[in-house]
């Protein structure tokens, strides 16, 4: 979805058809700036979050494979905003 949003933002900025025509002073170019850049940044941030999630998932799976179930569980819970005290 993030890649799609990134492409959509780029396509909107490059497309000759706009929500507000460019011949209208100031406002015409602002729609390209705000809508296009907004969708582009939304897509890029989504790609980044997905990559970060993949790294966390890989780390948790490696911890489980190594037998560190407690540490993996703690990391999973912290990712969801739940903290547990160590005994």
C-alpha cells in the first residue's frame, strides 16, 4: 500500500490534470504542493513503517529460534505499548 501511495503522489504531481487548475494564481500550484507531497510522504512513511516492522519481526523470530522466548515476548509486548516489570 505504501508503494502504491508513493506512486499515486508522484503521478498526481506530474499529471497535467489538477484538482485546482494551475492558471489560478497561487492556489493552483498549492494543490500540487499539498496534495501531491502529502500523498507522497504518506506513501514513503508507510514503506518505512513496513520495513521497520519486518526488521522487528525478523528479530523476534531469531530470538525465538535461539530459545530466548522471554525476551521475544517482552519485545512483542513493548511493541504493543505494554511493559512488564522484571522480577
